[in-house]
């Protein structure tokens, strides 16, 4: 084994926006060491630690669990902790903040609107009457768990919001992750809060805005399949709608 | 937990009832017909009948087909096979046009799309009833 005489490098074109200094975003190119086992997040951390401490971005776990490091990597929404440099080398990699969100600074987006929508769908178990602790836990069979388990894997990374063209053009659209989470709780045998989520999921800004482009499921790093969750909800919603048309049906 | 109940905090919410499920149901039903029935019909009429494969050679004579279509059940079947995919197309085209940037004329798009499907559906019924 010989020592390489020259260190291989790779270029990162990073989106910069510092609102107190500049009106328009710019791109800044950094050359970082190329290592086979590095991901884009490692390269950003290298820049932050040794080249330019002013670069801002979000990250935490480095292992696809926390959902904070989502960015556009060569125009595609990705968790930067799972985007290996080796898949792009020797070409330059363009790193931008997630699209369809306002930019706070550099690679940091503003997620206030997402958080509002997330809260609106009430993603927690709602009981009509909370059972006292002494009566034990709410039990569930493996089959009941399987009903919603896939949709519970969401880490709120918001990649699906960047991938969805409807999110880009309809400000009010509740969006893939939140609708899938709504389904996750509606399908949970322990939950009794479906009526409280009705307006958010089945209203004007909910599932019916979706045009089934399906990109949300393609980019999802946890295989949640939000598009599938939304189509399932559409079937339920359509059945409920048809029932209201029957003479004995109740119009809500 | 019920202690967490919060008022709906979304500023854009239009409220009220949406009739999108009605159009989506037609879209969905049309999709099923287009995916499962159409390929069989295309195979039978467009290939087997046209090239006279096997038993199709005798089955696809004018008299035989005319006789078949005069059956009310077959008329209903053909009506479903034509009208539902029309609404499927209308819905898909309407939403695709909005997706590619015609969101500004949403309502006219919906009217033109579904009206076209409705007119062609009526025409289909008219033709079938005349046979």
C-alpha cells in the first residue's frame, strides 16, 4: 500500500444567503477532501469546522433518524447524511436548501407553516375518555399494529414537501407527511379522534388537493409511502361522501 | 391526549364541504375500467377480431356483433366502458394542466374537462340506444 501523493478533492457549490449582508442568495464553491465513506453532511461539517465557520445548516444524528439534514442535493431532496460523495464524484455537488420553503439563512429553511399543519392534524392518540393508569395500557394485536406501522416511520424530514408540486403551488395544501401521519393515527385501533382530524384530512386543503404525482413516496428516506396513505384516505373519503348522498345519509 | 386539543390553527382553510370526492370516484372507477377491462377489449376487438385469430374469425362477423350489441346488458356494459374512462381522462387532464401551471384558470378547466366527458357520455348513450 502506497500513500497517495495527492489528496483527491471534490467541489461543493453551496447556496449562501445571509439576509443581513445580501439581498440575493449566491453560490459559494468549496473544495473539500474526497473520501469514499463521506456523505454530503460530512463535507459540510468539514467546511464549517475548518474552512468557513459562517455556513449555517441543520443537522443532528448523522444516521437518518432525526430528519434535520434534508437539503436539495443536485436538485433532488435528500437527507445529506445519506448522500454519499462517491455517488457524485468527480463531479461537483450543488447543495441548496429544501425547495417549497422560505429560506432563513444559507441552508436553513423556515418550517413554521409545516409545524402549523402538523399540529392541525393532531398527530397523537386521542381518547374520548382517558383510561386511568391502573387499568393498564391500551393493548393492540400485531395485526392492528400492522395497519398503521408503515406510516408511523415518518421522521418529519420534509423531503416530501420539497418533492411535491402541489405543495409548491397551493399554499394551503396540508401536504404528504402530515396527511400520512393523520392516517397513521386514524388507522390506530387505540385512537378515537378521527372526527377531530376530519376537516384537516378530508377538507378542501387535505387529500383532495393531491394529484397523485407520487414523488413524495419516491423521495421518502423511511419508505413511509405518503402517496399510498393519501390514496387510501381518498377511498375512505369517497365512500363517506357517497353515503351522505343517500336519502338516509347524514350530511356533515 | 384530549388535553392537547388545539383550535384549527390553519390560516388558509376554506371550510365547507368539498365535492371533489364525487369527481374522484368517477376518476377512480374509470381507472379500474381502463386498467382491467380495456386491455381485454383491445385484445379481442383490435387484435383477435381484426386478425381473425381462432374462434374470433367467426365471432367478429357483422351480424354476430350487431346481434350482440342489441342486447341491453351489452349496451350497459359498453356504456360503462366508454363513459367512466371519459371521466377518468377528464379528471386526469384537468389536474395535470393545473400541475403544469394553469392553476389560474382552475374553474374553467374543470368545467371544460367534465363537460366534454359529459357530452361524450350523452353521445355514447344516444348511439347505443339507436342500435
